[in-house]
């Protein structure tokens, strides 16, 4: 079971990027990598800690061209993030993404306005 979120607004920038130079693609990829690392740190900070297993399994990885994935592979991560009928949600990934989204879009905007 997995949790999937995406940052809205990035697709527009990546479409523009296809027409840009290789240097612009490398710079964009770097911004996405930095952003994924900040999301990873934010998720680790926000993850509830009992044994620390959930927090210790959160990581980010390059998943394709201009695509990074932040994941929490612990089998119960989805239940912590979303909650269950008998357990309240304790979101840790979505708040990290929400905090990073405006920064990423601002950084991409600056990159393309050069």
C-alpha cells in the first residue's frame, strides 16, 4: 500500500523545460532534488515516533526524468498518514509537501525568468 501526492504547478514548468537547453534541465533537476530532500526532512520531523521505525524508513529517490519520490515504505505508514476508523490521522508527508510546494514553484519561477 502506498501514499501518492504530487506538487501542483510543476507540470507546467516541466513542459516549458522540454524546449529549454540541457543546462536548464540540469538546473531544474537540481531544484527538484533539493525539494525532495526538504520534503524528506519535513516528513521525518513530522512523523510520530514510538519506536522510530517509521521515521527511519522515510527516504527520497530519483524516480525518473525530472521525477523524485519521497516514500515511507513502513507497512503502516498509510494508516498513520490517513488514519483509520479507530485511529486518528497523524499526517507527516502531506504537511511536508504542502510546506515545500510554494518554495519549489518560486525557485522554478526564478530559474525560468533568467
